[in-house]
C-alpha cells in the first residue's frame, strides 16, 4: 500500500508486564492502529495457545514458578506462538505482536534470539503498574469476564487471579536496558522511557502509546444534516443545510439532552470547518471544536459536480474510482489513503480523550474514523454504510468495541 513510510523491515513487538497491566489491551490497540495505517499486523497471544491446548480455567497454581509441569507447559505454548509469529512474517506479515507476560530474562532472551536469527528486529514494550487500586480495577473490569473464568463467582475469580499475579511476582525480573530496544510505559502511560527507537514506525508507535489510556468513554459519530448539495446529488462543496437537515440538527440536540444518557455527561463536540457540520452541532450546548482535518475528502476538479457529470466529463476517472475506491485519488484531490494519513492526528487525540465525545463530520471522514474504531480493514472502509440522520454510539473496550445505531430522521436523500 503505497501511502505508508518506507521503513518496512519486519518488526516484532514483544509485550512485557505482569498480569492485569493492560498488555492485551495495548497489543490489540497497536495492531488495530497499524492495520488502519496499512501495515499487515497480527497479535499472537500465548494465553490463547494455552487455552487451545489445555483448556480454559487453569487455577493460579498452574502459574506458580515452583510448578515444574506448569512452567514446562507455558514454555511450550510460548515457543509455539513465537514459531507461528516468525512463520507468519515469513509469509508476508510485517508487524507481529507477542502478547505474554515474558517476565523472565531468559524467556525474553530466547524470544529475541529466535527473532533475530530469522532476520527480525525486536522492540520490547513493557507496561509497569504498581498501584493496587488500578490493578484490582483491571482485574474486576476485564480479567474475570474472560474465558479463563467463565462460570466463576466474581469474588472467587478475583481471588484466584490475584493469586496468579502473586505467582508471577515471585519470579519477576524487570526489563533491563541492556536487553535491547524498548518502550517502557510506567503507571498507565503517565511516564514513558524509550531506547533504540530506530525508524519512522517505532517513533510513531511511541507517540500512539503516549496518547493511549485504558478508560472507557462513549464516542458518537454523526454525519451533518442533509445539505442542499445532498438534494442535488453533488459532491463536496460547502452547502448549507436543507430544511430536513435543520430538522435533524434539532432532533440531534434533543437526543443529546434526552434524560438518562449519563454516558454523555460532559460531552465535547468536534466538527469540520464546513457550514453543514457547524450548523448541525450549533445548538448542542457542548464545547465545540471545528477541525480542518475533519473536512470531507477533497474531490479536486470534481468538487461540486454530480456523479452523472463526473461520468460524462471524466469517464476514465469515474471508471478508475469504481475499480478501486480505496486507492483512487480525485485529480487535484484526495484518496481514502490520503484521508487516513490526514486523520492520524485526530485518532491520536481521540485516544487521548477521557470524556464522551461527539464527532459531526462527513461520509468519507466518518468511514475512516469508524474503520479505525471498529478494526475494519482499510480496503473495506470506502464501502461502509454511513447514513444521514443517524447517530452511531461507539464504545471502545479492553477486548473489543460495542456499537449501537439510532435513526433520528427525518428521511433524507442519502448521498
């Protein structure tokens, strides 16, 4: 995919951290971000291998460093995951993420040597959290709801998982700078240490990790209300709202202030700088930030034309766009690839936000942002349904994203 930077040497990101420090959450977010940027990225979770071979629900004693049988089994699962990761990169993968505690130096050493012998660069990512309150919150919020504790009473699951953490504590060896290139996130990203960040991609990952937090918040996506250009089936422009578009703005205001929507308390609003989004959000009663970065995809010489006019005046362009909507770039305009690059700072700021957020923008822009939040492959993004006069409530979580859609009306011309 041509829009990516040129440092495409395969990279292995090795997660390091005690249980309930956010390794799986971070690995999955990194993989999602990398995939959105166009890299072939994949997470190899050693716990998944353990459950596949030994079943879920292994007790805390299985993780005791004095349990020789348990240690041997976990080493076998880790080696299988590393072998699969290396094979996958050999088949065309670009960034493999090894998700495991990797809490001993000898384990990290053989992982690094195995990767380097295969010609792969290794970057360790260590997550360090020592706040007991944060750790217990992570356990109660995510770990006891996973496959290992299916059917358990919550308090029993918490007790067992805390015993698992204690078992890892007894054999824990923190990452030493001499072990290799690394990024170290301390206390949930409040502080970051880095060593050996060579190349554009490693620096980009460090920046992403600086913005990442583990809290949940509601993100609402909405296109602007129907515009006069929608009525005429025209592309782009800076048209005003139609009467139905103005009616949607009122309904959106009422929806935001509907009783019982506590997940929208403290709502912030982002819009593009175009009139139709600003007018749609004008009466929401929330702090609003217009972003040039959120403006609709630039249609270049086709801006303001109908699709029929594009077909007539630029038949080759019309055919090229139909053949590959993701890579197609309007003459003197943008492609979806370009929009992804343009929205990278928006995604970083989106990850940093801890309050509920509404983004009122445009079809192509919301497709790209939704594609990031939902983990949609980039080439599917141009074909996502983003209807007018509909709100999409998206809530990112530790292990996935939940979504609901609600049509507020009135019926609009969907262009």
